[in-house]
């Protein structure tokens, strides 16, 4: 009954309160989060979220009373410096007559205590404001904050941007690097002055590419920062053909078994370079195990989150982490910041309790009333608020390495410049609907987002600040190297810069001589799965292994590769061939039967020698033209035969030397006509022998009357004219032309004469063969005639040689490659020509020169009588 009565009274008072609120036309805040913060009033307020404490402690839940609010522990001096940098930047802007001259900026800064829940509470407090009530129900006027600087972590930034982005509240983070935050559809009002992890990964890969490290290990944290960065890293490595040897997640709970398992993976891998993308808190247990197992010989690559962390700079880490390379966000200098921080004094305002907490942690005192305060076994003095900050030596007063603080400074100025540009708008020329401008007294957050997207300015340090279409700042990183100090500790030294320009792209500049390498060679290590393939070879991926593990196979004949690690060999063009090293295409050797080579010289000599023999025989026959043996069987045919043989010998010269159009056209024509003239002369001589024999018998006394000198000439002329017609038709329809042939030997160009028409060439040879066959048949039938008429025996023997040579020529010609086919044809011409010359004219010259007594009509007639 008491419970029912209590609930009834509670509901009554709540309904009464709600009714009074409705009647009074006011909006009242329903509650406050207990947050550590700093506050300064102004015409326009900027919000800020910083990790001023390391941990959040949540009280136990009894479910009997309203839970106590969570509280934060372990003060972070460096992050408080970031918060003070924001306060300094706003103070500097308020003093600047050229920037927001009629506006005074204020700020509300909150501590997120490195906890998503606390960060979200702080963000909601900034968006909704801290005033107890609003007098107007339509909530007109400027928003509680026009923009937020923070959150420094990626996961809280994702959550906060997902909510505040619905209202287009501009958020400018100074340290959230997750590449997922570049998604403009999900986070339309998120900006940042630190480069995205996508750029960080590109910068790391640039360093790996510079030193040729294609085979690396990857360790990353199990959060949005590590997971997204690891995905981008693996994609970027694949884009350049590099490989990740292993990929392991660092445990959030620092489980020793997981750490030891990861150590085993690192030691078993052949990769000598290990990339670690993680907050320092997860790297510390790993490095403790590295020291414990005394693991050296690894080149560590640190992400920006732990590369500048001082926890690793102790002497015990030097033998293992010395020489570490990493990238850090751009260092800047902020003039006047140090003096501003020294002038800080605590206040009694509850909204500025962060100052009091800082003061108590800095000087180890307390603002509790009384002489001394006892906290456990520790006795604290009472803070006066007048303690001297200049005598302290903490990260708060260290302004030598302003990196995250410099990003805070740029974030504040980006919001200020955007607001300044908004106020400079001329009515009627504004960017919004109807060419209107924004009204500062009724400012909408999305209007400031429009100007923030287009903001461009330069800091006092000289850095250019602007945002791309995704809200990301221009990427610029310092390349850091961990080097030993004289006392055995580690110091960080800047050895280069990675700059991403809109036109130049990602550019790495390194001072290699300034880099400390923690290896015996004092040089950069090698970290590859397979050594690079030299020019002249190509890569062949090993089955079941990444693309970085490969064999080097030599390029095939006619193929080259002139670069290192070529994927494929390039085929040389038709007139080029690969050199011995297979790294360059050189002009193919052009082969033809030339006058300079031994074979050409030999064949030329034989041709000229045959020509001389023909000339000598002609001289002998001319000198003894009136002798019976010359006059027998028509001496005119003998001279014609000698002339044709001389042409046969001389036509060989057209087959030697570099083919030209005219030589290609003449060589076979001259060869064909010369041999037809020769064979037709022999054929007529054979017919004359038979006719003379028949005329010596009574039944054939009129035979020579029908085959006199005129008929003999006409026969030779007609038979030769037929060959001339064949050659003319062939040359006019499909003329032989010079041709570069690579079909015989791919590495050599055979410069030859293409016959043009196979039919024409076949008819030419066939006609010669037909005449030779007829001549051979007639001479063979007349071989047994009486001795004085037995020139048919010599003709038979000469035609037997001729036919044998040309029958053997066909298979030899077909099977001979390149210039040797031409040599075979020349040999056939010379052999057949020498055979005809020797078989027909050698016996006659023998009688004329050595046995002139037998060169008489009486001797010939006497032999005839004897035979009878």
C-alpha cells in the first residue's frame, strides 16, 4: 500500500511539473552529465573534446538507488596541453582585428576520459547546451556550439558524427585517422586536420617501396583504427605488387599466450620488416616480450599513434627498437603558446573544474579547505593557485614537438576562417537559396559546413590548410627515425617528409645518410620473399604462394625483358631478335648469298671459269672452223650452243648478291631462256645427226632437204620463243620480288626472291625438262649409229648428266633453308652447264688440239670404211 501511495504521489508531482512547464512556455533541461570541462563565454561558442584523463571508472550498480556518475582517473598532461592550445587559439583570434572583428569566440571543452560513453555524453552536452531553460518554445537563436573540435579517437568520432551529422553540426577532429570517416554519405559534416589512415598507409608503403621491402609482416590493433588501416595497407601493398607475409591482431587484453604466439609467427617468418599499426598501450606488451626473448634483426615500422610515444625511449629498448622508422603527423610551432600556458591560473567556477584538477595533479596539492589534506598515506598541501608553472618539467610545458596540438590549432582556425567567410557574404550574392546569406544571429550549423568545406588559409608556421571533398586535410607527414643517445636512451630524429600534393601525388623525401640502421652492416636490410629477377628473365609465381614468391625464368628466343621483375617477356618485332642476354631487341642478321663469303666466292669463280671455258672453246672452234670435226653437224649450232652455255654460266651472277627487284625478275628469266636455247640447240643437233644418217641410206636420201640450216634456225627460234612467252606472262602477272623471310630460322632474315607465281616457275622448269627429256630420248635412240655420225653418244651422256642434276635438284632445293637453296640452284646450273660443255665439246677439243691427224675427212671416212 505504501509503494502504491509513493508511486501515485511521484506521478502527481511529475504531471504537475509538466503542466506548469507547458503553461509557462519554457523549455527546461531534464538533467546534467557530470563532466570535467573548461569554459569561456563569447558571442559564438566552439566545443572541444579531449582525452584529459586516461581511464573512466564506473561505480557499481545496486539498482536500488540512482547510480553515481562515472569519474575519471590518471591525468594526461599532454592532452591537457591540447585543450589549452584550443583556448590559446581562440584567445589569439579574439585579439586579431582582421579575423572575426565584431565577434568574440568562446569555448566549452570537455574531457572524454578515453571512453566512448563519456565522449558521447560530452558531445550531447555540447549540442544541447548547458542552460537550465529556454524562454521560447521554437528554440530560435544560434546553436549552443557552432562547431566541435575533436574527438581525438576514431571510434568516438564515428559515434558522435553519426548523431551530430544528422543536424550537420561541423566536427573537426585533430587526431581521428580512420579512413572510414572519409565517407561523406555517412559523415557529411566531419572534417579533420590530421591525414586519414588511407594517406598514412600510402606514406608507409612509399617508405617500403623506397627501400625495396616487398615482403613485410603486419601487426594491428583490434579497433576501428587498426582494422581499417590494416585493410587499406593490404590493398595498397597489392596495388604495387608487394606482399604481407603475415597479419596478426594485437590482443586488447594483453594475453601472454597471444603475445607469445605472435612472437613465434614473427620469428618463423622470413620477413625482416614488421609494420605495427596500433595505439602504444597495445604495443608495450609486445615489445616487453621482444626484450624478454632477445629478438633482434627486425626493422620496425611504427604508425603515427606510437612513433613519438616516450614510453619506448628507455635504454632497455634500444638494442631492439633502435633504427625504427615511422611516420608522425606534421610538427609545427605556435608562437606565444608557451607563455600562455605559464599564465594559467585555476578558478572557482565549477564549469572550469578541469583547471583545478590539472593544478592539483601538477603540484600534488588539493583545493580542499584546511591546512593539509591526507589522502591515504599521502599528505597533500593545500593549493593556493599561485604556484609557479615555470619550474615544472612535464609534457604540458614541452612545446618542442607540437604535433597533435598543432592540429588542434589548425582546427580552431579552420572554424574561425569559415565563420569569417560566412560573415563576409554580401546579401543577394549568397550561396544559399535565393542568393541569400546566413544570419549569424540565427545561424544554422549546415551553413557553416558549406564554408568550412571551401576554407583555405595559411598558418603562421607557413602550412597550407584546406579540405578535400571528403573533409580530409592535405596529407603531410614527418618520417621519424629512432636513434641512440649518449646515455643509451632513444631519441627521435626527423629524416624525411612525405607530402601529398594535388598535382604531384604522394612524394617521399628522405635524408638516407641521416638514418640509423640497427644492423651489423649499418645498412638497410633486405626483406623480400624472392630476389628480383634481372633483365632478360620474367617472374613465374610459385604455386600456392603470394605473388612476391616467384622463380625467375629466362625469356624465350625472340623475347626480351629490359626491366627488373618483369611479369612478361616482350616479343621483338618482325625485323628484330633478342640478344644473348635477352634484355634488348637487336636487328636480325640479314642473310643472302653474297660475293664476300666463301660460298659466294667459290660459286662466282666457278661461273667465271665456265664462262672462260666457253670462250676458249669458241676461240678454238673459230680458229679451226674449216676443219671437218667443227663443220660436222652444222658448226653454226655449235657456236649457238656455246653462246647459250656462256649465258647459262653468266646468269649465275644474278643469283649472288643482295636481291633487288631487277635481279629477281631477270635471274629466272635469263636462266630459263638460256637453258631452253641450249637444250633446243642440242635437240636440233640430235635431229641433224639422225637426219644425216638417214640421208646416207638410199631410202632416206631426201631427209636433209627437209631439215636444212634454215629449218634448224627456225626450230631453235620457235622453241626459245615459247620460253620467252612463258617468262613474259610470268613477269607481267606475278613478278618475282625481293622478300624478307623469317620462316626458315626465326633469328635470321633470309633476303630472297619470292617467285611470285608457283605456276609460272613450274612451267619454266617443266618446259626445260620437256625439251631435255625429248633430247635425251632421241639421243638415246641414235646412240648406235656409225662412229662417224656418233655425236649422239656424247649428247646422250650430256643429257643424262643434265637430267640427273635437275632431278636431284628438286628435293635438295626444297629441303635447303635460306641462302643454301639459292646455292643449290646455282650448283645445279653450273653442274649441268659443265656437264653439257664437257660431254659435247671436250672430245672434239681433244681431237682438235691433241690429235689433229684425226681431224680430216679422210680419217673420218676411213673409219667409216673400217667399220663397214
